[in-house]
């Protein structure tokens, strides 16, 4: 077995939580033959929080706007993304000559499963700011071949983060929650290589991540999110509210499936607060109940759709930084385990085994960009529902052409 020459990529991610831009400089090397696996080394990672004005513009664009507003936001976000990439490259001590390409997810403004999806962030601006080639617009090709356009992170979960001998679930808790169920590493890679569909690798959106928690905190306390879960931890969980919301139609849909802010809208947040208030809840109780609801949806989806039961669940995303939410997830798994005589997985933080979990999605899109540049499929049809694997993304050349 030999190791291929390392390739540097930059991954850029702006998620549904609207916290800011994550930028990761990642070194990829492949153990040859390719079927043996790929290694990813995180060289540097930065987060650039959105200013209140930037966040407000993005939130407003998700609810409506003019052609002028969308045009200007597309260009401005490209500049913000380019600035984040430059900061990450400087932190890693590399230049555009060292980097093979930048993979930019952009910001989702609208996602309509079964029809279309829209991510903004001008790739040309990123290319001009950095000098690097840019791969962007990853989701549309999967949707063009019948997929949901999401989730796309499962390719990285299978290639980079599989357990050597056990089934593992990787649960991301960004604005939206999503899970990837991955078989042992060699089985996962063999599955992807044999039929290019990854039939053993399964993934889907589980429902809300922090979108509901953040929404009620912003409404009731005027802060962006529940720092360290402190607000929720001091509240009372309104169990009847949680139970009633588990009848949400999305939760009953079988995978593949995806969702986003088009479901968990400001109207949903207002209705959630009203429901809790009618049940006698205080503002702290509303946050506690939103947190418990998020945890309950995750455990509910595992009980319904995740089989076989994984030995462990690795948590990543902003929600993994909320200790109260993590405790709620552990309790929800234990409760479901008792109800259906199902093994209760160990809940661990992604950071314990790999790198800073906040960088995970940026690293995943760096991998998708790397696969694009090497002519390989990036979607897992078993996860997205696509009819076939496809090379994902569109290429914007850098200012220096590279072989």
C-alpha cells in the first residue's frame, strides 16, 4: 500500500443556523488503491461570525426580497466567503499556489425537496479574492437526477469517519439535524466502490437541529442562541408539548428526506411559543421544551428509520456545544431503548475522536470539491434518493490555471 501526494483544499460552509462562515484548510491523501481509504488532516480552521446586519440580510432574504436585494447579497456573500478563505489560508501558512481548489457550499436561501434548491455566494468573487479555483453549487446536480440535494455530508462520513469494526451514526446538529449511518470502514468503502450508490450508507435529515431553540431564544431573550444551554437547563420541559409535536408530518416520512427553514419558519416558532405558553410555560420553560423537542426528534427518527442500531453516535455541529441538549439526547435515547427493547448507543462528541466538530461540514465540502476536481461522484444515492451517482458542483477557474 502507498500514500498519494497530499492535496490541499479549502472548504467553506455557511449553515442554516446563520452563525457565520466556517473555513477549513484540509490536506487529503489517499491510501492506494483508492478503495483502501482517504485521509484528511485539518491544517487550519477559522470561524467568522456574521455581524447582526449580515445575519439580518440573510434572514430577510429567506422570507422575501427584491431582485436588487438578492443580486447584492449574492455578490456580498461571495466577498465574505472569500475573506474567510483568505483568513484560513493565511492561518495555515499557504497561498493560492499551494491550494488545489476551494469548495464553497454557499448559503441556502430556499430548499424544496423534489423540485429545486438555491444556494448563493458568488464563486467568481471567491476566485478573485483568493486566486484559487472554486467549486460551488453542489446540490443542484443531485436534484437534477431525482435526488433531494441533501444530505451531502454522508460521502465524507463514509470515507473519512467510519469506525474500523462497528456501525456508527454521525449526527450533525446544525440549524437542521441530520444523521449518517455508516457500516464498518471497509464495508462502507466497498459499498461505495462496488455499485457507486453506497446502499449500506444511509442518511437523512432528522428534523430541527438548533433552529427551533435559536428561534425561541431570539424571540424571548433577544440573544442569538442559548449559550452553553444555560437558559434551557433552568427551565421545565413541557412533555405534552413535545409529544404533540412528534406527530409533525415530516417526522413520519420515510427516508430519503430533507428539510430546512422552509418548514421551521418564524410562523412555526411563534406557534411553538404560543403552545408552550398555553401549557403554562415560562420563557425558560419554552427554551427547555424546544431543546427536549429537538432531542426527541432525533431519538424518534433513530427508532423509526435507523437499522441496525449503531454502537455509538457522534455529535457535531453547534448543538453539540449545548450540554443541556446533549443530556436531553442521552435521555431520549435511553427512553426509546426502554420502550422498544433496543440497544442504547453511546453518545459521544465528534471532537473526542477527530478534530474540532465545528469544522466537520467545511471539511466535508472540501472533500466534495476534491472529488469534483478528480472526476468522482460526490453524492450517495441511498442518502439523497438520486437515480445515479454524479460529480457534484460547478467549477469557476482561479486566476492561475493549474494542471
